[in-house]
C-alpha cells in the first residue's frame, strides 16, 4: 500500500503516495495510514512525525468519493471511525506531528492536517471542508478541530458553505502556522523537525499532553494536570541536563530519560 515512510535523522516523514488520485484516501490507504501512524507512535527513534502527500498538487485531497458512494449507514460509521483513529493518533501520540501541506487539503485531508500539532503550507495550498456540497458533513473531526484551531464563526463559514481558502487566508485565520514557496516546503519542514528533535522528548510529550487539555474538561482539573506533568519532569535526566546546560552556557544533549 502506497503509504511511504522516510527517515531523516529523528524525523519520520509519512507520505500518502497516490498522486494519480490527488492522494485521496480509500479504505485500504486509510487503514495503511492508521497502521503506519500507530507504529510510529511507539517508535522511540521517530522523534517527530511529518504527514504530507506525493507530488506538487495535493496534500490529501480528501476521501475517495467513488468509494464513499457505496457506503450504507454502518459502513459510513466504520469509515468515520477509521478517519477518527488516524486523527487521534496524530493528535495524541507523545511526539510532535507536522502537516506539510503541499497542495489541496480538502475534506478528510484538511481534517488530518487539523489533527497535527503544527501545519506548514506551500503558497499553492488550498484548504477546506467541502462535504456540505455532497450532502454530508465533516466526519473525521473537522467540525470540532476547525473551530478549536481558528474561531467558531470561521469554522461555521467553511463547514456550512464548503468554501475553500488559499494559503494566505489560511495563515491569516490561524489555520496554518506558516506559508512558504512550494520549493521550500520540504526544507522548512525539516528545519522545524531539527529544532524539535533538539528538545527533550519527555518535555515535548508532556507539553503536548498539557496543551491538548486546554480546550476540554474542567479548567481547575487541567491546571492540576499541568502542575503534575511539570513536577514529574523534575525526576528526569533531561531536566537536569537542560538546566545544567543553561547554567554552563552550552547546548543541552537530551536523551529522552
């Protein structure tokens, strides 16, 4: 199945390699993507995970509509659960995830990008949730994550109208973190990966967990959880190394323990 994984130092670049279909996901590719992400979530050598698409036209241009046409209610429920499983892995695995959006990120593609911690887009990227034009709604977490990433009003606009936005508007709305020229996207992404792999893996994992709490649950409980995670890091070698390196005016060498 054409879900490629390339290792680049501590980064694992996951590429949906189906350019003839604009990297749209059918069930086989979605299952393969879920399985690769699950493996990388447990792989200590993969310090950062990048999701991108093959070619220069599309990141992931959504789900395969021809496949979805044949689905009944139960099959659609399982299809939604499969997409949610991919999104949950990207959102919760204990390491940073980055979407390198190299073209169209529509429907399920936009939803998977939203599940990543950070999003970098090429200037030719277009993002949107066009499901309303098919008589359905986003089924892989888009209606929730879009509102949490941007604003409720903007999320409703995109979900209810099906309108696509270009990279410049996506940046202005907070939908992506940065925009660069198409030829620079890979290097910009790997540059960000290098910055992240220089950090403590433990601190990154705990920080991601703490920030993920910010838009859910009860505020007091979330503050208590942050305090707990903060304190736990003081039992780590990485905390001792990070503070010693600061005092000694040198770069730290984190080992993830």
